[in-house]
């Protein structure tokens, strides 16, 4: 039902946008076919990141008892705002002034360390908040929380790096995000069957870090 609702909502928005453009109710937009022809092979990152933002919960609901989903959702909600930082940085990298983009790219290590430090503070702060106001029964094992922290940090760096490659126009097409998505789903399913809930953030972290390594190697060889 959730996937069906998401699909219908996207379809409705697309149809409304098309009708508005068709009747010139607002400033006419470029032809969708023209947009996709210009971005052919490079428009998968947005869609895959949107799916990855929710696929961990869907995997937990599908593969594990429902009680795990509740605890996981409470824990992950404390980290959710971290996703705005990589989104904002990525938009600046892709569409911002060249000087600003160059400045951001030169400080990627500083941004990564800052992001990690903030994640650690939120990790232990959120666990204390959950313990005090909801009770220890709502706490997940520390291993899951730590792995989720690494999942969010690596996801942010992966997103920024992927958009940097897009901005530098490396290669004719970029279907790599789809490979990462399939790898995460497959590895999560495997690890959950072996080690339980811990397997979900572990699979995400492994795939994100592998993607980051591969992209760095690709940049060096170009």
C-alpha cells in the first residue's frame, strides 16, 4: 500500500505539472522529452536516493517483526535532519557559482569530519532522550545505533561525491546509483537472515563506502 501510494502521488504531481505547462497557466517549462534527452543516463541519483531514504524501513517491516520497525523509526528520526545538509551541499555543487563550488569541494574533509562529530553527539544524545522519556524498552542495541550513524555519514558523503561527479560531467552516463540500490537491497536481505536487525545499517554502510571508494578510483583514472 505504501509503495502504491508513493507511485500514485508521483504520477498525480507529474500530471498536474504537465497540465499547467500545457495550458500555459504559468511560465512554460521546457519539454520533458528535451529534459530527459539532455540528462540521459544521469538522472538516476535523485530517484535512487529518494528510495534509499525509506527502503531501510521497508526492509525491516518486510523481513523482521513489527516491533523492530517502531524502535528503528524512533531512533532514525533523530538523524533525519542530517539529510538536509548533503542535499543543500549537493544542490550548490551542481547549480551554484563556480567559485562557491570550488570552495566547498576543497573543504570536503572538513565537512566530513564536522558531519561525523555532529552525528556522534546526536547518537548518544538521542539514546539518552529515548531512555528517559520512552524507557529502555525502546532502545535498540548500541551496535545498531552506531552502524546507523555510519550509514547516515557515509550516505551524505556518497551523495555529495555523486553530485560532484555529475557536476564535472565525468562520462556519458551514470547508472551507478542503481547498482548501489540493488546491492543494498540484496546485501540487506542476506545479512538480516544471518545477523538480524544489525544487518540493515551494516549493509547500507558497506555499500555506501564501497561506492565512495569506486568513485574515488574512477576520478583518479579520468
